[in-house]
C-alpha cells in the first residue's frame, strides 16, 4: 500500500521544553531555541500513514451521473472512469471503490455489470450511488434497494436526485419513455404522475444534490484515513 511519510520529532525529555519550562524559555536566546529545534528533528523518526486510493466508476446516459462522479473524484482526489473503460483487474489497485449509475424504471444502470466482479472487491470499501429524477425518500430508497438486490451486499448506498432533460435523450430511450408515458396515462392510478412527467418534456428539470454529495465526500474522506485493523495498536 502506498504511504505518506511524515517526520515526527522525537519527544525526547529535556529537548522539547514542557509548559512548566515556559518562563525559562522566554529568557533563552533565539539561537538556543533554534538549536533545540535542530536537535529535536535529528531525533525524529519516520512514521508511515497509509494512503488509501479511491476509484470512481460510473454509467451515465445524458451526463448527470458523470457530473456527480467527476465532482466526487475532484473532491476526494480519486481516479474516475466510465464503468466500461476500466478492466476489473485494475480495480484491485484501490482501497475504496465507488460506482454511480442512473436510474431507469427503478433499475440502476450498469450495476449488474459492476457487481459481476463483486468477488474481486468484496474486501474493499464499496459505495454505490444512483441518481434519478425522483425525490429521494425512505420508501423509494427501500424500493431501489429491493429492485436492485443491493441488500445482499456489504455496500454503502446513496440515492441522489438528478436532472432530467428530454431533449438530450436519444433513441431508444426517448421512444421508451414516450411509450411508458402513454401506458401510464391509460392507467387512472398513474395518470397524474404521467401528466407531471409530460411537463418535463418542455421544461427540463435541473437539480444538483449538494446534501448527498457532501455526505458521500465526508464518508469517502473518513475511509481514506481509516487505519487498517492490524495496524491499530
Ligand atoms: C427511459 C427513462 C426512464 C427513467 N426512469 C426513472 C426512474 O424510474 N426513476 C427515476 O428517479 N428517474 C428515472 N429517469 C430519470 C433519470 O434517471 C435521470 O434523468 C438521471 O439523472 C439520468 O442520468 P444520466 O444523465 O447520467 O444519464 C428515467 C429516465 C429515462 C430516460
């Protein structure tokens, strides 16, 4: 594992003055204080801090998930790739792996492919995030976890609200969505939702989930400084 090396001055008694020496210290010359510092550093030892590497993979159709993935990577100093672009054996070089996918009909796109390599990464910190136009709440979160069978994995999961722009959609997704809306309009229980979704065709929904992003960033940062169990004394 790569390490960050830090020089820690040895706290040799008598060399670094204790607070009770403070009055004495004020009467010392600057030269003496300078010499003490030099001596303290000459007794220093090199301490290794583990430097955890983070990888972010994403699957995005119209760019929202990509934006979240790139912003996350910048904030936590991670490497970032579209899921298709990095072979799973390369994932082994990382300690924390984040996968982000967009939601289509309740299914997190790309997640199946990502989890096909679960055996390779099961001992790592794994985070999954999904973004859709729906407002995240505990009911939709539970539904997403169930539909995507996430509960059988040891994974941290975040549901983010994303944007939606019908004009960015290409075939077959535009066709698929139109078709779904037609079907929904025929069902009295779904007609209202279909009407609301129709309105987004002319007026794109723009949303950036700062709250969930901040939460993910702080979790990834805390994982990055976590000392592996065997190194804790
Ligand atoms: C065909 C289609 C189906 C969608 N289904 C859902 C859905 O079930 N739930 C949801 O919250 N958002 C849904 N969305 C909205 C997208 O998930 C949302 O716009 C997402 O941010 C797109 O991410 P991307 O720009 O990375 O592709 C759907 C969008 C399309 C085009």
